[in-house]
């Protein structure tokens, strides 16, 4: 029987509700087994923090209607779950999670449509970034987790496209 480190145990307790038991075990094991992947995980943490900040800014504008605000806050909660799971994985791998936030320029936001377009640009950036790092992971379990997050980001893009009445979310059928 394989022993579990203290970091893995702490990560497991904190992240269980965030990514579920099946993914959690793979994530903790993968992070511990592939310390070279810590830099990629930290870059993802920076991007998730930028997503959280973007939704915080959008919510504070007062420009979002009730239903749209609820969806924006749900998307923010997804980014928090991703950030927390990634932080746990870095710790489980013996690394130190970054405290940085990726810099993403914020345009002027004068109406709800501009806020939605801004949110969509953030989600597209997140989706394309996760897509680009999947091959970089030395451990394929981490690649699978990145792909699971990619799926959530692309869902966000599609829902924002729907709210904007802009279709299709990914012309040509591929994430770029």
C-alpha cells in the first residue's frame, strides 16, 4: 500500500468538495509524482486569479441584470474552485503556490453587453491556455485535469455567446 504524505492529506481534505473524490486522488497523486509540472500549475493559478478578479470587477459595475449577475457569480465560483484545486496540487507536489495574478487588461465597461464581451474574452483566454498546456504536462493525470477545466471554460464561452446572441462560440468547431 502506498503511503500518503501530509501535504496530500491536507490537499485531499481541502479540495474534496471542489473537484470530487475520483479526480481528487488523481490530481494529488499526479502533482506529487511530477514536480516539473509545478510551474505549469502555478501559471494556471495566476490565470484563475485573473478570472476571479474579472468577475469581481464585472459584479461591481452594477451593469449586470439579476440573471446575468447570478451566472457571472457562478462562473466566478468555478474559477475559485479551479484555483483552490490547483493550489492544493502545487502543495501536494511539494511546491509553493504562486500569489501572483495574471495581468489581463480591463476595457471600459459601459453596459451589460461590454461586460459580457469582456467576460467572454477572459474565458476564451482561459480555454486556449488550458488547451495549450495539456501537452506540456509530464504526468498525463494532470493533463486530464487540465482538460476537465478546459471543458468548463469552453462551457462558459458558449453560455456567454448565448447571452450575447453570438453564435457559434467556436467557428469551425475548434478551440483556438
